[in-house]
C-alpha cells in the first residue's frame, strides 16, 4: 500500500511499468458503506484523465469513479462482479477496479503519496 | 373545523411555549407583498352534507358507462372488479401508509409489491418487473429511454399502430434529448444505430401480430424490442410478449382491479430481462432477512433512483401507483391462473359475438379477422356523427378513430369498438339494432 | 464522493427480547403470512365466471396455451391474506407520521366516497365530451381553486405526480426559451434540493449547477448572483426549503433570474406551510407543481398514486401540456392535441386527461375547508412544527436558529459521543410506537432528522411524541446504546439486511427456489 499514489477523489493508483492499477481508498469504502455493485468499464476503452469511468454503488449511495490518468483500459477486476464486498474488505489491494496503460506519465504529478493523502482525508 | 384537532386553548399553550403572541409571528420571513391579508376569493368551508351535494351535482352531469350499452376501449377498458378489492384497498393500513422506506413497519406494502412484481413478470413472460409507474404511456416513454441507455444508441423506431398517447408521451419526453425518433409502419430495416423498436400488441386498431420474427431481427443488430400492451387482460389469452422475445414490456394495468375514473389514476406495468435490471427505472422491492433470520422485504437497488443518484438517476420518478398496484394484485389473486384465462377468453368470445353481429349490419365492415376484445369497423358514414346518433339511442358505440388520429382524415369512417365481460347479449343486440337504424 | 447517508452493515445481534417463539410462528394477533404463490393451489379460483362457449378463437394462432404460473385461491383466503399483511403496516390513520417533506396529514374518507360516485368513477376518458360535462367542470373548478390559492393565472392539470410536474414545468421553461430562439444550458439548484430536481433537469437536457446555502440555511444569494448569467435557463427552488425554512430572499432570487431572462421554477412540495397565508404568484414564481397527495390530503396509498398539477405564469401558459380543459358557450370541451390555441404546447405527458380520481378527492377536501379554513391549515402546521422545535431544541440539536415553517430540522450532533447514529435513533422510535421522521435528508446537514407533524395532530399526540423523543435523547446520552443499536425489537420485523438485498437481488418469487435461508 505504501507506494500507492492518491487523488483528491479518494482513488489510488499503483504503477508497474507503464500500467497503473486503480481502486478506491480505504477511507472511501468506509464512507460508502457496504458496496453492492461496481459498474466497470470495458477492456479496451480509451479514457482521458477526469472521464467518468466506473460507478461504485452501496445501498445508500452511488459514486462516480473518474480516471486519474489517461490511457487504455487493459484489465478489469472481474472478482467484483460476484463479490463486490471485496471492496470493503480490501479496498487498496484485492479490491482494485481496473488497470490502465498510461498515455502520459506526467499526469501522475498532481497525486499525493500515502502520508499526504492520510492528512487530506482527515481534513 | 372537523379536520383540525387543535383548539384555541391548545394554540395558546403552544404559542406560550414558543414565546409568541400570534401565529403570524412565525410568518415574519415572508415578504409583506406576498402575504394574504384577506380571505381568498373562494367559497367558505362546508360540512360533509354540503360538499356531498356539490360534488354529487357534478357527478350527476355525467353519463356512467354502466348506464347504457357501452363499447368504448381505446386504451382503457371497463372490467368488473370484485367487491372485495375495493374494501381491501380502503383498509387504513394500505390506504394511508407512505412509501415503505422503514421496512420493519411496512411489511404489508412490501409484501404486496413483491407479489405484484412477481405477478407482472409472470403475465408478461419476463424476468423482473418494477413496483409500478404512472400509466402505460409514461412507462412506454421510460422504456424507450432505458433502451437508449442500455444500447447507447439514439435511433428509436415507433410503430404508427402504437396508441397515439403512448407515441406522444415518447415524443414529448424525448424532445429535448439527443434522440432520433421515427414513427412508421410498416417497420423499416433496423441496424446497429437502432436502440429499440416499439410495437403494441394488440395494436391500437385491435390487430394481433406474432412478434417472434421481429424480436429476432432486433436482436441480430443489438436493438431492443419494446412491446406495449394497453389491455392487460389480453395477456390471459394471447401469447405473452416475453414468449415472443420482447426485451421490455410495458402495460396499462388499469383493466385489472381499477375502474375507469375518467382516465386516472392508472397503473403502468414495466417488466424486463434480468440482465437489464440495473437500468430499470422505478422502485424495486427485494427479498431479504431480518436480524432474527426471518424472511422480509425491502426497497432495493435504490442507487438507480433520484434520491440517491440525483442527476444521474435512471428516471426522476418518485411516487408510483401503489394503491392501484395493490388493487391489481388483489384482483389477480382472486382470478388466479384459471380466472385470468377464463376472463380473457370470455372477453374474446364476447368480442366475437359483437363482431359477427355488427358484420351483419349493412354499411358495417369489420376490418380484421383476428383480434382480442377490440377491433376496428369501417362504416358507411362519418364515425363521429354516427357515435353522436348512437348516443341519442342510448348506446355508447366506441371510439371514432379520428379522435385518436385527428391528422388522419382517411380514418373518418373508422370506429374502434371494444367488448368486455361487462357487455351482455342484450347490449350487443341493442348496439347492432341502433347502428342499423342510424346507417339506414 | 457522496458520503452522506446511513450505515447499512446488517445487524448481527438478536436478543431474546422479541418475545417467545411459537409453534406456528404467529405471535398473538401478529400472523406470519406466506406469499400468495406459496398459498395457492391449482384449480382454485376466487371469482365465478360464466361458462365459456365452444367458439373457435380468432387469435391468429397466438393463443396463450402455456402455463402463466399464477396461484389459485378462494375469496376467503385472498381476503385473509391481505387483511393479515395489512396489519404489518404503519399508517397515518394509526399514528403520527412526522415525515418531513411528505406532509402526512389525515386522509378524509369523504374524499373516498366522492371519488367512488358512479358519475365520477364509471366514466371513460374517451366518452363524447357531451356525456362528461360534470367531469370537465370538476377539473375546471379544481383548476380555478389552485389558481386562486397560488395567485397564478394558469395551471397544467395532467402531470401524474410531483416529479412529473417538475418535468412539465422545466419543459415549458425550455420551450419558452426556444421560442425566443435561445439555447441555454444550465439550471441552478440549491444543494439542499430534493433528488427529483436535478434528475428532472437532466431529463430536460440541462446541466445542473449547485448553489450552496448560507449560515442560516437559505440559498446563498451572493453565490446565486455570481452564478447567474444568460446561460442560466432557470432556478429550481423549494420554498419553504427542504430545511423547513422560508427563503426570505426569494423575491431577490426571482429578480436575479428574471434579470437575465431566465425563469423561476418552484418545487411546491412544502405548500402546506403557505396555503391561504402566502400567495406564491407574488414571489415571482413562473411555474410550481403542487403535490395533491401532500398539501391536499389525497392518500399516499403505500407509495402512490399522486397528482402534480403545475401552476404557470402568463409567460409559460402557452406551452402547457395537452389536454387542456376549455370552456365556451356550449359548455366544456377538451383540447386534446397540440394544434390551434395549443399549438405551442410541449405535447402530451401521459395517457388521457390527468389523475381524475385524485382531482375529486382534492376538490372535496378544499371545499370542506374553504377560504376561511385553508389558512388555518398552514397556521396549525407551522404552529405545530414550531411547538415541536421549541420543546425539543434544548434536548436535540436544531440545525438552524430561529423559527421554522411547517417542518423542523435537526441533525445528529446531539448524539455525538453516544455511539448512537441518526438511523439507530429512528429505529428506536419504532419501538416507542412512532414512524420515524425523515432521516438523512436534506443532505446539507449530517444525519438529518426532518420532523413535519402537520396540522392533523392533536396537542396530546404532539406531547406524547415530544416526550418520547426527550426520553430517547436522555437515554442515548446516558449510554443506553443497545436500546438504539438493536432497535427495533418490538416491530413485526427487526432490522432487515439491505446490503444482502442489493448484492444478490431477489426481486420476485420463483417456483424452484426455496425461501431465503436464515442469516448466518
């Protein structure tokens, strides 16, 4: 978890080569309550930073997930189709949503590290 | 005033507690210019007896359908509702309950909705249904919007044999959205730009059609088939849209459990396939368990709805047609499998008798060989004038087609007639005789 | 990130307090009742129909010969089924229903009697208009009452419910702008707005811009003025707002939006606070829907039906949806399509002419009150809400200072440190015999509790409610958390697992599936 980078939308991205794995933060899953459904993008979709790319639903809320970076969706976490509760149990690891092949590494500049995000979430 | 429990002493005590001397102190924030300083220009309040007289006088100026032989359909149908239904829906716990947002104390309403959703899915031949919409026409426009969401396409094809009210609701609701809507018959070639094709069965003129080939053609290009059924009783005799491959079915449920009421409140039924359930508008009731493990019901999948999703909701609908759904459900519970099929066949046989009797009247041509309980006749004169003349002979003869299609003068002599189980042989004879006189 | 709302983790604990278990599962007069599909038997029927004849069908080969799957029951079984399950419902007839924003007032049975007169119930919408002059006159009379009450020149009668009325109003606004050749893209909506407002704006093709509230809970006029430009089609404002407060700068709001050629849509859900006391037309409103099932006592029926006629200004009336009830020398008639005088109409919004059954009920109610009685509704409604506020404000935490209108808004701060949430508090109210108030709405405060007693409660009923709320508050502060976290313990069901219902939706009965298994 320590090398995750975080956005102000409470999403994390973990970079491995030119592919970023993306999910929502533990703080976010707590706020949402029990996740009941995740509407994931199609593999192969091209997205720009800031596009609405997924929706995570709980019983009481629905939140849009915005692409923190631009690129192509190369994988989605099918586990969430049958077990959306994985997001609550392990948001920052096995509860990942999708992977994007980055179009522009420079877009990572605005993101926060774990410590900065922890402070941000408290505020 | 009989509906206001507070007395003057109560009000004084309450004002003392609040620390004001007049109720008007609580309206301080209202701009003076908008405050009413004298009574509204309306009559003063009346006791029950007076109000009954006034409303009764208005009711007395109308001619109930039951007062003479009547054969009017056109999207609303006069069926007999068993006496138990109206008594049960007036139970306080059903009539005066709110939407079941606190499920622990709303299991009455919720169990009704669960049963209702099941009944609607069964009669339409579909997987899942919602907890009702305003009426068949608005359900139809919601179906079109849902199809555009599911397919992410903009082109919509409406059959011109769809009831004009349904067609117009679709056109009105979509006028500010980026959609292309065609109203045509015969149906054109559809392609990968088509979101859905909307047809009615039986159609507005009463004709029946096998939709299986159409559903296959739609699915081949990834379009959805939406089927509208304004006469819900027909589902007791006619192959269901689900069996014929429909993707969304919308019905007017008024014909079961609910009276004519001059056009409202009615009951929109909406059913679809499991795979589309998250795109479905309207409330949904689902099964669950409570903390003791007992089976119970809750409103669910609320993330689709306006109170959670706000501008991204599948619809803006909040209120549904709950009490009408209850009436429908009770009536259908009384009918059951045998009763619904029997009632539907009785309607069909009555319509056959009517068709044969009318066909024997000179100047009357029954246009279709297949129908459920409604069909169109072509008369040797202007249908609107003929209906007026029939009225003078105490027969309400049907709907002149131009009332529904004023832009089609070629239909000036066409009359759409419906027969239900409430029409007797004497009614049919009276109609045929009166029509014979008028046309001669 | 939408982080407001309630906790949903299902409850694990079940104490023995629910009462002893019985062989039948029934508990005294509380009966466990299966689904009709589980009770039914083949060949049973609750209706006696005449025998069919041998006539061959003319269905063109489309006879439905497969099994539908509907259960068969006799009439006594059906009646018992619905009577039993009805008893598991709370209702306004049974007790105070303090749901903010819903106006759960008494539903007079005279309304029901009038709606069932054959001359009103047994008339078909497509009968020749000469045979339904009384019905058309009734609609026209109700329209007149609504116009006089609101001080507006016109009204669209056909929308079927409040949200439908909102759609109607916004569509007339868009039509009016397009008729001027203008294309605007935004609608301003206060952040406290009911969810139907932004949903509706979206369906009209508008983008929503949210305007924050100021410290006193009203829409921030400065923020509004900063957001207003000639791309704004309308503002949608609820007045009194969803916090139960009168928007005292409403006239300035109206002027600001009119100043750029935009329109003022008013959500009339809270009209109960104003009827007979305030003329909405004098506030600069261009369109306002009226919930007949709120302000004018038509029954909620477990979720509907309602009716949402929309009063309209002169600028918008030409765009009203058809049909229009028109009157002339020959009596009343219906303008059913968008031609002639109705050429600019936005079109038809539902089948036939409107929620006639609700019109009868509402007019019956309004005539019972009359010009002298209508203002008393608003006075007693506002007085009752302020009485509740005055007595509870030192125990609970009101969200705003000063008087409220017809509903009082509290938030969860008074529960800080107790381990009890707004949801828990609400569930504990059930054990005390009350339906909870509206919770977690509006979203602008944390753990909102919106209490609307209405004018239909006696002082004794209000006092009983207030004293129970005070007792609950004391109990929470004294640390008696289980009274709350496990509530309700005395209702027909304990807390239901909403997470399970949403993760694995079971939305209908199916013959091959066993009933839900007990929770682990």
